[in-house]
């Protein structure tokens, strides 16, 4: 009889479609310069940047970065609150209205504070606190909201593809018993997998299987072939010559060369050593809490 192997649950890969901090900073810089176009010729050759440009750049850049940060939080919250499945129209309406009004509503007091703090007026700053600034704020809020709505939908589409691919991936199946062939006696022995403590290669294709009760079986096979029939949640090839069951490991001790020696419940004839290049992998496997289906 065979059973379905209990493998660890798939962890959904990061399918967050929104840009990272560095990308946001770069886009904000480009958008700020674009908002200030056309730039006067003196900026291209003067070392001293005019005050109007400094003030304008500070205000617009702050507003755009704030809008980016806010729309990312809003979009991620909507991704959890309003799923796209069966609620596409509601999700679009809610984000279009809420996203735009939130961005514009927050940007207005920020720009007002900046102009008040800088004590700027229309003589000292090119883009004063007027209708032109309000239009820029409204336009950028609408554009960012639309872009993040599209990114959110793309992220949903990407995650759906990942889930579909995982769903269609066949689950490995592992046997409850191993059928072992002894070349010396020309006999086959059936051993329950749950009784196996470890299997070690002793001579080319000659393997020794030690059971939990301390008894041993000698059989003829390839170690890699045996490994392919064992659930990787329960058994691990800890070195080139030995496969060990998780349940058989009591603890481990460090070696001078930074490797480890596994202390097993069924003592082996020779120490089971893990080389230093595999120590992290083996210890992580030992400590993992993957649940295994009962035999």
C-alpha cells in the first residue's frame, strides 16, 4: 500500500506588484523635475540654484513621495479587505473614490504647511499655493491611484497563476514499506518505513539498514534510489553514505573542523558525521516542524 506524502505547505512567493523604496524615490525625483518644466536656461549653467526652484522642488517632491507612501498602504489594505474575486466593480469604485480623495486631501495641508514654513510668495516661488498647485495635486493623485489599481489587479492575476500552478503540481507519493533485495541470499525483505532508523552505504552498492529496535538488514541497492522512496520530511541524506530518520536523532555535537556528529537513538557502528558545508542544511531540517502523516 502507498500513502500520500505529507509535504510542507507551499509558501506563496512574494507577488507584491508595488514598487520598492528606491524605485519610489527615483520616480518622485523624475516627476518633480517634470512638474517644474520648462526649466529656465540659468539653471543649466549657474552654480547657485535660484530660491524659487529650491522651494518648488521641496514642496512638489514632498507631496509626491507622501502620495506614493499613502497609496501603497491604501492599496495593500484594499488587497486584504476587498478581494478581486467576484468583487471587481466594488473594488474599483472604492479605490477610485477613496484613493483619490485620500491622496488629494493629505497633499493639500502638506503643501500649505510647506509654503507657510518657507514663508514663500508668488515673487519668490514659481508655483505658489494657488489653483495651479491644486490642479497638480489632483492630477498626480488621480494618476497614482489609477496606476496602483492596475498594479493591484496585476498582482492578483500573478498570485492566481501561482496558486493554479501549485494546485496542478502533483503531490509526491511515498510507500509505507521498502522491499529490500539481499544479493547474498537472493531474498527480498519488506521493511516498514516507520521502523527505519538509518541506512548507510558500506561497500559500493551494499547497504546496511538499522531498525529502531537495533536489528540490521544487509541489502543491495543504490543509496540515491532508496532516498527517492523516502519522504524528505522524515529522512535526510546527511552525508554521501548515510540516510538518517528524523525520529532517530537525539542531538548532535560539534567537531573541531566545524562539522557535527549526530547522536542517534540506535547507536551506529561508526559515527555519523555531517561535514561543515552541510551543517546548516541538516540542522535546519532537524529543527523543522513539518508534520508527517502517520503510517
